[in-house]
C-alpha cells in the first residue's frame, strides 16, 4: 500500500523550528559528513527527505532523529545552507509532540505563550496548596518539617512521579509501537527486550553514543556532568527525601550536604554556561534556540537557585525566609517537571536511550530470526 | 586530347599511414603508371612546405592532374584543391585518395596487404585523374527576396532582420493572426516578459516595413525553381493563388504540442490538463487563487516528460527531449506560487533539465515550497472522489511508492513536429527520424538543408525555447543574406549532363530525380531531357535509369569510374 503524502508536513515542521528544508536538493553531503549515520541509517538526508516530501507516517515511525546529537557538521557543510541539523532538532520536537497522545506537547511546542501559561498555572496551584494546607509556622527557629511535613511532601512527590511516569511511559510505548509494532514482518521475542536492557541503562547514564560525534568531547562531558547533577538531585528529592529534608543541620562534610552541594553547583554552573552559549550564538548549534530550549534551561536554573537559597536561609536561621523560598522553590520545580518531563524537552532524557534500546532490540530480533531460518534450512537439508 | 601530366604525392601522415603502409613501395609501384611525371612521398602533405612543393611541381612540370594519397577528403579536399588552384591548375583535376581511414587505420594488423591495397587505391586515383576534365563552378543569379513560412516568434523576427538587410520579405502564415504559440503566453521565462507583448511589438514593427508583405490565412501551394530563383505559389484562403519569385526560403513552421492519448496519465478526465492549457489558465487567473473548471486548486502534481523521451512502450516513440518543458514548468510553478502561495506543488520528474540560466528559476521554485520527486517508472493516475491520486515511485526512497492526492494534474507535454505534410511534399527537404526537418550538420550547418537556399529555423528543426528559436531564426537570416546579398551563387560543377544526340526523351530520368532537376525541352527538332544545374545535386539517380545511356555525371563520368575499376583490379606485382 502506497503511503499517502501529507502536503502540509513541511510547513508543520517549520513551526517546530525546522531549517530551510525546501531548498534541499538531496545531495547527501549531510549524511556523508555525519559521523554517526551508518549503512543502516542515512540521516540527516533521509529525515529531511521525509519532511520535504510529506512522508508523515514514515517520519513518525522513524527513530533516526533520536540518533543525532547535534554536532552541527551537516549544517556547516550543507551546500544549500539548508541547516539540516536544525531540521533534525525540529524532528525531535515533532516526534515528542507526536508520541504525546494528549496533544498537550504539541500545544506547548507551538506556542511559547502556552508553555509559559502552563508553567504559571501549575506554579499557582502549588502556591495555593501551600497557602491553604501548610503546617504551623514556627518563627523562633527554622522548622521546615513543621511548615511542610516531609511525609506530605513525599506523598506529593510520589503522586506526581506516578502521573508523570504514566504520561511519559505511555508516550514512549507509542514510540515503540510505531517503530516495532507497526513492522508487521518482524516478530520480536520477549527475550530480545530483556537481553538489551543494558543498552538502555548504559545510554541513559553515559550518553556514550554522543562521543562518536567528534574528537572534542567537551559538549558530551558538560552534558554528562549536568545530567549527573540532575540525577543526584532527583534521587535526593524523590527517593531520599526523608534523609534530605531535615531540620537538623549536619556538619559540612556530611554526605547529605556534600551531595546537595555537588548537584547544585553542577546545575547552576552548566545551566548558566548553556544559557550564555545560546545567548552568544557563537557556535552553529546555538544559532537557533526554540522557546522550549530556553524554558527548560531557565526553569532548571531557577530550581537550583531557589533550592540552594532554602539551604542558605535554613542554615542562617531565617525561618520565614526559608518557608517562603521553599514554597517558591516548589512553585518552580514542580511545573518544570510537570511540563517538561512528559511534554517537553526533558523527555529526551528518556526518549534518546529508549530509541537506541529499541534499535538494539530490533537488530537483535532480526539476528535471531536470521539464525532461526538458517537453522531451519540446515535441518531441512 | 592534350597530353596528361600527373603528379602523385603519397603522405606518411607522420606515421599514421606509413606505420602500416609501406609508402615508398606504393610510390615505386605507381611511378611507372602512364602519364605519371612526378611521384613523391611526403611527411605531412597538408603542411605549408609540402603544399609549396606540390605547387612548385605543378608549375615546373606543367602538371594537369594531381593525386594526393593522404587522409579523408572530408579533411583536406579543399586544402589541396586550393593548392592546385594557386599553382594555376584546374582544381577539379585534383583527386584525393584516402589512404588513412580506408587503408592504414583499417588494416593495422597486416602491413603487406595494406600496402597492396594502397597501391590499388592510388592507381585508381591516378586513373581517375587521367580521365578528369577541367571543370568550373557555375553562377546563378539570385533574387533579393525571401519567403518566410510561418509567422511565429521565429518567422516574425527573421522577417524583420531580413528586411533590415534590404531584402524583400514575403511572410506567410497559415493561421488568421501572427504570433504562433508565443502569442498565447503571459509571463515567459526567464525575465517574466509577456509572450503576447513580444508578438505585438514585432507585429507592429512588421506592419511599418515597406519591404515586408504579410499574408495570413495563407499556405504554400507550389514550389519550383532552385536556389536564387524559386517560383512560389501561395494560396490565401478564399482568394486566388499568388505567384512569387524569391531567392531563398526560410522555414519557420514551429511545432504542435504533444497531445496525450485518451487515458494517458488520466488525460481526458476532469482535472488532468496539459501544461500549455494550464499556463494559459494561470496567466488569466486573478491574484489570490487559481481555478480550473470552476474549482479552486489547492494541490497540483506536474508529471514531466509526457510525450518526450519515450521508450519502447509506445509505437514510434518520441525519443528526444523537448528542452523547453522543465524550465517552463518550474517557471509556471513560480507564477502559481505568486498567485496563491498556499497551493502545494509536486513535481514528478525524470531528470531536471533547467539548463543554463533557467537553473535559477528551478532554485526559486524549490525555495518556495515546490516538492520535487524523481521517478524512473511512469507515475500512475486515478481519481478518488473529488481528488485525483497520483502514485509515484520515489527514486530517493529506493523506489517506494507514494500517493499524492491533488486537485489538478498537469501533464508536461513536449513538442512534436507540426502536422503539415503538404509543405513537406512541396519543399522536398528531408525529415529526421524524429519528424522534425533535418539540417545538414547539427553543429556546423544547423539551419541549412540539402536543398540549396532553403533554411530551417526555430522549432521546425527541433525543440527549442523562444530565445533559442530566435537565435536560430537569425542564423537563417545570416545564411539567406550570405546567399542573396552577393547577387549570385557559385555552384559546384558536379551535375548530370545530357547527351542530346543519344537522348530520346522517355522521361525515366525525370521520374528518378528526387530534386525535380530534370525537365523536358526541345533541342533542334527533338524532345530531350534537360538538367537544371542549380537544382541538380549530382546524386546520379538518373544515370542507371537511362535506357540510352545518354546521361553522364561530371566529375564521376562512366569513363572515370570504369578506368578506376580497371586500375584497381590490376594485379599488384
């Protein structure tokens, strides 16, 4: 069955920030120069061609956008100056929006105002919850766990994590269905999914594929450090909250404080570094910044900043300031997670390793099938 | 008969000949041939020094026959004729023997036999020279007027340029108005100037010229005579035939647009139209939208190469490329985009040949959202409700089939030869395999035909765009003027001659002549055949037909040919 062309796809992708893909004449220089594309995947050209022609279904099934880490070499060498790297970026946004069955993601991507409104709305709800439900305000000393009892916060944490995980995983399942489920010719045994689990874990924690981008691993290292800080903080506030949110002030060498400081410093340093990069536009990769790119960075920075301020006020023995900044902290952190995790840029943290995992699963299934048919042939002989 | 004194020069061609043919042995074998006074070998016969050596020999030895055994006459016939002429010898008593293409290059594997063949060839050349006569070109007075057939852009422009040179022009047009295809167009590539404005300007200019006579609704009825002096009859619709006398004819009859057969790419069903029809719709559409048959167009698919570059799938395929269509289509796409930028345009093409400066309009079309899909196998067209669905196997996606649903399919139709068989019959100029008129040489003599004084310009000769047609028209003007401005033409003397004593006028020769060069006349008391030298091409078709053996061909007389055969058949010692 021939696939039907969607004539509006290229316009749609442009609203997601695609480069000048109309001008591309499919010479393939981008693919030739790309250090990551190989004989099984001919991006960026393939992705650009799908976008240009209007092969919507194909593009949605494609995993290729996730295999690119945006080094920008393709855009530097494009003879048409069509900026293929930015189109790859737009394709990732488009896919994130396509996976999301609620349609929220698309709305947020296509309108910066909608994204701001969503963040403000969630922030206000958090603020109102604290306004009406906060515990007794002790003013002669800092008692954060009286103002905001850790078990209630932890409960909120878990509810939020459950909801966000539901959205994120259901979206990821759609990605899996399009990539593997729609491939009717292929049977993927359960063992393939289990055996490739390590691919998921390795790529999630190391982003090692990125190292293939260029000789210079600075960007990979910076990103790796940022992720380490982020994951540390996520662990502290989600899993170890009872241990982390204490009224007792531990000595400075205590792991609770050391881990917190490490995560904060990394988050502050690199979000500022990345923001400066996007602002200066010195490098090709920072030439274009979508509203969604800024939103994630700014929220992450503000979360870390308000988080450390809670700590400073707490140690300085300023009860009211601590309580207020704590509320503000959550009014930023929660919307960041709610908006960005399943619907926004945060999702790439999960989608990228998941995509590589799916590719590995598919390859393994194919290899298994081949081995099986070979065996059959041998047996028949 | 005067004593024959023949000089023979055998060329090494720097080894091209002498590496495979023993030229010295050839020389020795022919030096004793009757009437051979001089026989020499030379390294390069065509060099200035060797030519001077020949000239000196002709003068010193009072030669009246010259044989140069070297390369193909295509290369140096005129070189050595000129040398003979400079030495005061009759140039038509020079004979060239092709010892290179016909001997040394063809028989590199066997020097002995190649040398023997060389000896035979040179002997034949000597025999021909011995029987050669002193001939001279003959002059034909020319009329300072030109018939231009077809008043499209090429014919109009040619007429004006001929008029500029002071020649009288008779311009005939079959239709009721001038301008041909160009008159139908609005904006044309590359500069977006309007086609009908070009025509209006040329038409106005022409009407102001006293030495141009325009006949519309007129067709060529009869053509007789020859270069410099053609007798023409023109039939004007509903009027008497008009007789004209012209020195040259410029054929600018243009083309027909390929008409797809019923069902070819869905042709015949609503929403499937040809590029020329669509172009006229676009030209007359208001800003903001394009409508076809009262329906607004939102998506268009262009299918390229319809009726051009056909393969074996059709009978008598048009194998040529029509040249104008890729450029015209991307240009039209640009006009469409300017009228309504929301229209999606899909170009299904085989090869994109927007050559030369038209590459820029391809670039513009690509920039403004036109999508280009290359195919190998022809796309398929079917209707689906209100829409037309085109299936194309996209080459860049490994030939995977995709469907595009559109409101309009535009068949990019090529150019085909004009249907005008009576004109072809009248002018007697040959058609190529493709049905367009055939030129003598595609590069060096692109507007000349085998009929002296008849020139083919514009698309009548082969597909061209407007600019190319006009350039071709002006080439035809230059060739006509070169012929007519001198007042006479000089023609080669290789024509048939009738021996009036032998001729009994049976008419067989007249029947055989493809150029109508033979007519009946009266000589003394009897009817005989007469050859009109200006018309005769020296083809020789009449010779074998004559039961009385009364016709001979100058430069290739029976005597010459017989003596050549005899010389060739003689054993080589």
